[in-house]
């Protein structure tokens, strides 16, 4: 029987590598968002522009809060999504078991 992604065991070293990679992706995405908001805040001319920005931020917050859930049973899928979206590179996962990296790489192609 094949082991599911949620059943993978994470060594202490892998947990540290995973946490660093996870935080790196979070930092990249949130810093990009902060810069985008700084740039778009200069474009606000009317109240409707402000509400549009508010709605955009609410949607992004929901997306980011849902995406960055550090759960080992879902981490392979989370990493694959982050690689697909460009917030993480497979190189950021170096040091993890080859099986885990292979699973992440395979999921990014789906």
C-alpha cells in the first residue's frame, strides 16, 4: 500500500527546513502584497477606490490565511501550491527527504 502525503513522517531536521521554507514563502508573498498596496494607495482618488482596495485586501487576507496553515498532513500540498504560485522554489526545500521533494514536484505539474 502506498503512503499518502498526510502520512509522511517528518524528522526534526526536516521540520526545521520545512518551517524555514514556509516562513520564506509567507514573507515573499506578504512583502509583495505590501509593496503592491503601497503602489496602489497612491492611485486612490475617490471613496469608491478606497472600498475597492478594501475588498481586494479582504479577499487576499482570506486567501493568505487559508493558504498558510502549517499542518504536516497537508504540507506537501501547501508546498506544491506555493511553488506553483512562485512564492517558493524547490531549492528552498533542499534537505527534505527526496520522496517529499519528488511529491511536491509532481503536484506542481498537476
